[in-house]
C-alpha cells in the first residue's frame, strides 16, 4: 500500500518547503495578480490566502496532493453515509442534518433524512410552545429562563452560536434569558441557581450518550434544587426538564418524560452536532426561522464543498493551507482572531473542532504517523488579542499561522449612528493592518529598517483572511461548515480519523478511580505524585464524601 509520504506530490512539497525557508513573504509579491489569484468567494464568504507562504507551484502541488489522497471520493463517502468513522464503524453525517426534506441518505439501508426533519419538527413544536407561553412551569407561570446543561460539543457549539446571533433574537424570545452550564466543579450552576426562579426555569439536558459525568452532575444539582422548591417529581419533570440524546432509554431512566425527549443519532459527532436538537437553545433564542437559515448557510457550503473544483473550493484551500503550514513548514501554532465581539466564543469552538478531531498520531490503518498533524490552536477577539498575545506573533521566536475573520457590514441596518460605524471601520482597519504587518514586518512601515532591534518586526508570519458580507444566521452557518470541512480535508491528507476521540476516554476512566479514592480515603496503587496529591487533599479536609 502506498503511504502518504511516498506520494510524488508529498515529496515535491517537502522539497518546496525546504526552499521556502530562505524566502520571506514580502518576496512573493512580484506577481501583481497574486492577491486576485489566491482569493475566491463562495456565497457570503470571501477567502484570501495570498498572505500565506505559497507560490503557484506550491498551490498546484497541494491540490495535486489532495487529488492523490482521494479527497473527492472521501467527500462523497462522507456525504453519502459511508462508515468513514472506521474505529467506531459509524457514518459521520452532520451534513445530513442540514439537507432538504427530499434528500436521500442511506445508513444501513435506512433513509435518515425523514428522521432529521421529524426531529426539526419536534424542535419547532417546543420552540412554538415556549414562545407562545403555552409551555409553563409547574406553578402556571411562563418560562423566563432556559438553562442548557452540556459539555464539549453539547455546550461549545450552541453557546458560540447563541453569543454570535444575540442580535437576531426572535421577538417572542426577547423576554427569555439563556444560560449555558458545562463546568464539572459546580461553580457555574451554583452561582446561576441563586439568580433563577425555579417556577419559571426550563432545563435542557444535552448529552449524546447521556452518561457524561460533567453533564449529569450538573443536571443532578439542578434537579435537587428544583425538588427543594416543589417535592413533586412528576410535575417537575413534565414542566421543567427536556432531554436531548441519542439514548432515549437512558433519558427515561434519568426521569426525562418521553414527550420531553428529542433524539439524535450515533452518526452525529458531538462537536458536529449543533445542527441537530443539540441546537435547541439556539432555536429557542433566534426562532426556528433563524435556525433554518443557519442550516441553509451550512447547506450552501456543503454543496460548494462537494461540487466546486479544488482550485476554487474554499474548504479545500483552507484545509490544504493548514496541511502545508503544519506538516511541511513545521508551523506548530495556529491563532484565530475574529474582529467582531459577537464571535468571541468562536476560537474556543474551533479549538475543540480541530484539536479533538485531528489531534491524532495513528493512521486509519493503525500505523504511527511520521509527520506533524494538528497544530496547537487558540485565539481571542482580535482587538483584545492585540493587547495580549500579538506581542509573540510580531516579535516572538515562534512561527505561527493565523486566521483573521471579520464581517464587512455592521450597523448598516440600524438608525444611523456615526460613532458605531466608525468603531466598526476601526476594527476592520486593525484587522487589515495586523495581517499586513505579520506578513511584511518592518517593510510595512516607512523607515522600519532603521529602528533599533527591540522595535524591529521580522514579519513572514503567514495568515488567511476570511471576510463575511455580514454576520447573520446564514453567513454564520456557512462559516462554521467551512471550518468543519477544512478539518475533514486535513484529516484525509493526514490519513487519520477525525470523528473519534479515544484520547478523551482514558482520563474519564481514571477519574472514576480517583473519585473513589477521594470518597473512601483509600488510595490505590499509583504513581507517587498522584498518591501524594490525593493524600494532601484528604488530609486538608477536602474529602468529598
């Protein structure tokens, strides 16, 4: 079997990367058409990769590598329901969650699309009842607060979208307050419960497996809080708890009534699940019309990904640049900087999406990889990041790649407010200026070469800029799907499975043993450091029993 590293395109890229080490990004601009050639648009998204350390030959070789790795077939397999999650023998069909009702995607001989739309209809029923105030608490009062209890993909996706689309809150939801709880230590829910009224609070317990200890611990705390207010389990479960899971029997065992359950499926990965009933709190906030616009934006990007030649295919270009930087240029860090406060949670969302998906060191066939895969990813809202870690980007010793993200239009649909418009222009100016300085270094400013060493900027830090026409549900859906497909592209090139997360599981198993030791005071055989720390906790009176 031919390995990735034996492909001729791979070897050619290794040679090109070696030659790039002596070239600076400012030397790539002899071609006046470079920016136009290395940028393209898909719907509301404009992608510019011209500030990346690539030339025509490198781009051509990257696209040749994508072809050689069978990317077209992999895209088709994913969207048609093949069991591409090979370690769990499952499909990975987040794209099915946003397909039209007349689509047909077979999983084990069953068309899953009617199930998807039945779930969406169930979500719409819940949304309409809450918005119309027909869904009421046990005392007969309307719901005032919605609390989503989840962790990982059941929290990061919905909370990110909720924050991004606050301005698109549906009129019937303007009196509702939305909260997200994920922390296992109880800090979030303990503080939150003090501000809530149990008579008017609705809890959504979201867990694909309905066994996640973080989620169930917070759910139990919420349940006990409710019981202290009203000692009528049936009444509380009927009016105050909704479950979202792929395991209806476990929801029932916990106490969620069948009529308050909304199901998803084992072919939906947690970090790809916000398009499903996991997105219920988002739908409650922006309404089902807004939620369907979010799905439509993602569906547009799905079609673009599946049908557009690689040279103009945004997810392919973004993914192949990611492979080029991490694997061939050995750039181990990647920063994401949105220049819009509404996208403040987007870097955290991408941290899970990319690093949990592609943080792998074994190929699909079970062999150790001998090349770098996923970089370390982090980020922050751009203007805040400028006063934090940009110092490292500009003058540190690390090579870091970056993504700049910004909406072009902002405040255009409001009563004219010159100050707000100027603030948005200032944000855009900072976005463009920072990527320019990262690219050119001292050459970006007149007289920069004459500055003392401590004021010099080396530049040569590659970046991609993504512009949205504006930030709305449709554009956000397209943006999220763009990154989902970017992750998939990279996984195909690296020959790894992006849809499992076995690296997460061992820590969960080990935590069970540690919990037992804390509760019983009996420390099992373990390494000296862990035993010492356990003993310190027990001796200082922090025994949890």
